[in-house]
């Protein structure tokens, strides 16, 4: 009678804390990775910790956005995804191949059209919003939600005002318990992580001193940062990509617990991150200047990573070669219409309801009245005889 060989003890350690139902949701590559030492470290110190922020750092061409896709692919199983798009270079195309429907949220009057070979892409819905508060009613569970706002405004200052209001609403509604309930596809360890907010190429929205000296933009950054930090208390996670560590204000980057270092990332301070970028001439650690474009290091809040010596290759997205060819053929067209420049007929319809906010669409406009005809059969006011 043959006796099955017991699994090695280290494998049991790597399985500890991983629910079978969660494993079933992963693709084959993810299943293989999470059962390795680096994979279990990544899951235990990021995926399975609710509201653990992350900062993806690297210069242009270092593969930051692809690392963000990889984080989406992991978090989509346990959290609702909101991707705030940088609206450039078809950067959202790989998000259509994550195995989830896509919901594109766009401010009213600003249009976007996504096509594949001149045909609409399957499983894509469009949600129009008027106010920033409408975004949270437009978010769909078990979807990849994409907020396309950067090309929706003609005036950059009004774009900043809209985004300030968006983060203010998040902070106030979560604090007062007014935020709509989000039900993630799967809740890990009986904790409700509400949502993961991805901000790609964050310098257009959250800028450090290296990026801007514009007083209005600096003030907007301060307000957004203040509100962004508060939402962690209520289970919201931020994943921010930037070209440099100092491209965001100190208050924000100091609270980015985890860091993903891409090719040629440079950090002088703090020491826990600098040693991974420039380990020194006598060190056997590979500096970020020698990373390949698909390689990176995931570093937890304590400055630890596995392995310490070398980076790890993360997959390119879309993963499937056929999907990658389709993604190259996707066309994303932004209409040359803007939320802050509504058409004239829209102005006439809405001027009667200037303060109704997100309920404005429910208002019934007054019936059109015909011109008054006087006794001489001319249009105008009725005159006394």
C-alpha cells in the first residue's frame, strides 16, 4: 500500500492564510506565483492588508503603468477597482482584457468612444455623471471602473476644482457614513475593503515641488492630499504612479506604505528605499539602474522585500498574446466637447435648476410657452386698449 508523501513544511507555510476560494479565482500564473516565497510575501504584505497604499516609481519608459495593470489583476478579486485615467496613448486598452466588464465613467457633455476594428468593444458600458458625487453612484461592482476626466475639461483649473471636490466627497461621505455600499467580489478575512483607487501618471493631478510652482495647483494638491490620506481609515486603498519619489508632496509619499521600484527609479531618502536603488559598490544587490523594463522590486512598509538581491519580472499586459494584438488595434477617441463648456441648448435647459447637483437630471423642465399674440397679430406683450 503506497503512502502519499507529505507536502514540505515550507509549502504549508506559504498556503497559510490563503483561502481556497481565493486561489480558485486566480489565473495559472498567479497561482504559481503566490505559492512562492516572493509571492506569499507580496500577498501577505499588500493584497491581504486592507487599505495598504502603494507607490509605483520610475521614469518615463520604466514600465510603471504595466506594474499598475498587474496590481489591478491581483486586487480585482477582492476589491472594487476605480482607475483614474491619465487619458494618453491608449493606456486603458489592457484593462479591457482583465476578464471583467469595464465601466467607463465620464463627465456630462464630454464623450469617449472605444472601438476594436471599428466596432464597439464587448462588455463595455458608459456612465455619464454631472457632479463628482455622481461618480460613486456610477461605480459598478465586479467591474473595472475607469474615470475618464482629464480630457473632459477645457479649463485646467476647473479640472482641478472637480477633482478636489471628488476627493472631498470621498473624505466627507466616508467619515459621515454616507458613501454608497460597495460589495467587493470577495471579502478577505471578513474585512470590507471598499475600493482601490489607481491614479496613473499622478503628476497631472498630485504634484510635488519638482513638478509645479503654480500656487493654485499647489493648493489643489494640498487639499487632495489631505482628503486622500483620511480615506485610508475607512478601508480605501490608493495606488499612485509617479516618475519620481519627490513628484508628490511629502505628506502623501510618507504615507505610501508599500513601494514598487521600477527600472531606473531613484530615491535619496528615506534610507529604507535608497538602499534598494543604490545599494553601494560592495553590495551584491542589483541597483535599479540595471533592472529590465519588466522587472521591479516590491518593498513593504518596513523596507523589506523578497528576494533582496534581485528584482522580479512581472508579466506584461495583456498576458495572452492574442489579446495583446487586439489591444494594439483598440482605438480610443475623445470627443472635442467639454464638461465645462456645455452646448448652448444644455445651458438653457439647466439654468432653471442651478443648485440641484446630482438630482438635476430628475428635474422636469417647464413646458415651452408660445409667444403672446396681441390684437394686431404681432408677437409681443399684450397692451391695454
